[in-house]
């Protein structure tokens, strides 16, 4: 059977790092640098997790100068 949108959404959030990112973003928008330091991951790893969350429509990014600020 094909994977449903709901299953992809839940699978994306089942990763502990991604779940931590979403919970952190529940407190308000943040840039990658802040998110990485708050959850204890490298910037590149945080960026990869954020890209997966963006693909599923869970978070969005907005460019502000040189930074991209992510929010739910």
C-alpha cells in the first residue's frame, strides 16, 4: 500500500532530533545557528533535519539578510 501523507508526517517527527527541533520552534522562530546550539547538533546536521521538516510542510524558512529563520 502507498505511504500516506499522515504516515510520512509521523515518520518525519519520529526522529528525536526533528522532534526536538519542532518543540524548540514551538517557542518561536529561530535561525539554524541558534537551533543547532540549543539541541546540541552541528549546523550541517541541523540543516539536513530542517530540510526534511520543510519537505513535509512542518516548518518553513524565511530569509532575513544572511540568515534563514525557521518557524512552524
